[in-house]
């Protein structure tokens, strides 16, 4: 009988454990977004590691501006995708068919949705909550 656990203490412990789990889930959500989408050392499309010299390369002024961090291969594909949207493109690349164009369109749409999510009031609220938690520690 000496090992009687106070119901109030048990409820408090359970609530603290629940809050810690929620805090960990919030941190994991933010980590996942930034680890998966914001790495400056990998191609945004295929994920291949890029050396420092490849980062930030842009086409010449008379070419199309590439708004993503791509490896050389994905950059060439992106430029061909844009060219094909404008009715041009390299006809020797027969494998750049309708399905290939749809893959690129959906990937670009996905990037836009991720960007909107990162700017959403809910995600901003999550970042603020995590900032407040870390400043209290």
C-alpha cells in the first residue's frame, strides 16, 4: 500500500509527456521541411549532391533564367521543358514526350505548393511557437 500513486501527479505526468510529444512532432515537422527542400548542396529536382562550383550557376543573359538549384542535367531538362512549352525544344530528344512534360509540370506545381506552405500563417505560427519554446529553455 506504500506505493500508492497520486492521481493528480499521474495526470500531470501524462500531460507533460503529451506536451513533450507534441513539441517533438513540431520540431520534426519543421526539420523535415527544411532538410528535404532547402538544402543548398543538392539538386532540387533529383537530389544529387552538387559541388560548390555548380551552385548558383545561371544561364547567360539571353537565355531563360532558371529559378531553382539544379544540377547540370536537370538544368538542361528544365530549359528543354520551357522551350517545348513555347513550341520549340530539341526534336532529337523524343523521350521528352507528353508524360515527361507532365512530370515537370507537376514537379513545378509541387514546388509552388511547398513555397506557399512555408509562407502560410499556420507554418509561421509553428515557427513562432518553436522560437518561444527554445527561448524559454
